[in-house]
C-alpha cells in the first residue's frame, strides 16, 4: 500500500468553506503580501480594496488573471463560516468596532484549528484503523475545543495544539514511510 494512495478526499462538511454564510473574514483579517500572490500588500484588519459592501469580491472570477492566485487557492476550511454563524449568530465585523475586534482576534485561532481538523481528517483516511485511532481522538478533542466557544478557544495555546498535532502526524507517517 502506498503511503499516499491516489484517492478522492472526502472531508467533514463542517470543514467546508461556505463564503455565502461568512462576512469575508479572509479578505479583512490577515495581511496580504504581494510577493505571496495577493496582488498588493494589505495590513491586517483592513478590508481588501476589492471587497464589496455585500462581503463579496468584485474580482472573484478574475483572481488569478489579476494577480491574486493566493486568494484563488485559499481555503479557511469553514473557519470563517464557523466564526460568523456559530459564534456571532450571523453578525458581521462591520456591525460595530467591538464585534470587529472580537472576530479579528478569534478568526485566526479558529482558522488554525479548522486547518488541523482538515489535516487530521485527511490523515485518518490514509491510515489503518489501529493507527488512526489516536488521530481520531485528537480530532475529536479539537472539535470539542471549537464547540466549547470563543472564550475557551481564546484562552487556548493553539500554536501548542498545532505543534502537538504535527509531532503526532510525523510519528505516525514517518514510521509508515520507514516500513515502506
């Protein structure tokens, strides 16, 4: 069995991006770096100049052609939808400075956790059940953390969680690669 067999990846629906249910946090919260495929430099917590008042991109259909391949490839793995809908009940950062400040603080944390959930989901599908069990426990713990709410996530060392997940993945997959 190959370490990474060619197969379609089926991901948990919770981790799928739904831009129609988000308030464009990916276009506002992170900084843009032109050298990384964003077309121009943009500081964090400022809306992209192509973001319309309805939280949609003016140039979405032309992103790659207009110098934004990184935007075209970006996926928050459902973190923007989670923050907008689950934590803020559909409110938008435009509603008030207090909401904006809280959303801007939480979005990167949830984005990292959702990315870890996505990576674990994919990894679990590539391992035999016995090897996947510890990763499933880790995935359930991260999902429970996300479900725990904004205050719990805000007080969590998400970089530490990421380091732990990376170490666990390295251990699982380096031993499989060595076994060949």
